[in-house]
């Protein structure tokens, strides 16, 4: 397995992955912003030319707390037919290793409360449930 940055030519394959894993997603043009936004990085694992796993990293380099600089992870996804092959673990280990090398102090992510398999994976890699409350303001 290898990890690579999402190539703009692979956006349709990436959108297919997100649609399959999360039920729906944004228009393809929305994902084109990733390559233009500094601080966002989409890492993928491919099987031949098909994207079978991904993780999006957002770098938070300037903040007031001592756990900064920090990484925020989201859209952690593996196609259902490729699950249980260690792809999500492989992606997360890749992110963790590089975060340490690059001087980041913490990594955070949000997970659905009933995604018990994901909880088990995150905790096996050293993530701890945060003592915080998540707030949402939607428009």
C-alpha cells in the first residue's frame, strides 16, 4: 500500500468514495477547492487507479493553546469492499508519523457517537476521547 496526495485528475474517483462511504456528498466542483486551499491535504490509497481509502488533513498552525500547531482530520473513508484490510490504520499511521516529524503537537478528529469500529481503531492508535462538547451552527 502507498499513500499519495489526491491528484486533481482523481477528483471524480474521490467523490465516488465519499458518496459510497457517507451516502452522499457535494458537487464535484466543491472538491476542486481542496487543491486551492492552503492547509488542506487529501491523502488517498489506490487499488490500481481506483481510490479505495482517504483521509483529509487540515493544518492549524497558529492558535493560542499549547497543543498547537495541530492537525484536524476528517472524511476518513474506506470503500466497504476494502474494509478490514488495514487501510484506515495505514492512513492514520502515515499521518501520525508525519505530524511528529513536522513538529505538530496534537491531532484531533470528530467521529459519530455510534461508529464503534472507528472508536476502537482510533483508541488503538492512542487517540483519547476529548473532554469537550461539540457545537454546530449551520446555515
